[in-house]
């Protein structure tokens, strides 16, 4: 079990690492890399939350990153859904 201080230190470490990468990508105009870093930050925080809650950490990428449905505005009258 992680202590409160250990959890705080791990959250700070994850945030600093990812925010540094996101900032660098944005400054370089690399939007897709910045978005990938945001997704990676979310994945890391979810894995930490699972570990703290005592849930097993997924081992396959499909389990680690649940697909998200994204609704797009209708294109020429049709509605579309994209798996991200």
C-alpha cells in the first residue's frame, strides 16, 4: 500500500514528465505528438489509480486503453462515429 507521501510523489513525477513532453511538442507545433502525450498521461494516471485501488493492471494494450467513441458533426446529412 502506498502512503500519502508516496502517492503524491508519484503523481508529481508523472505530471512533470508528461507536462514537459506536452509543452515541448506544443512549442514545436507538433499537435499530434502533444495529443499522444495527453493520452499517455491519462493512461499513466489510470494505471496509478488502478494500483492504488488494488485492481490488477492490464497487460495488453487493448485492455490498457479503452476505445472511446467520438461523435463527429454530420457530414452531408449523415452522422458518423469514430473509434479513437
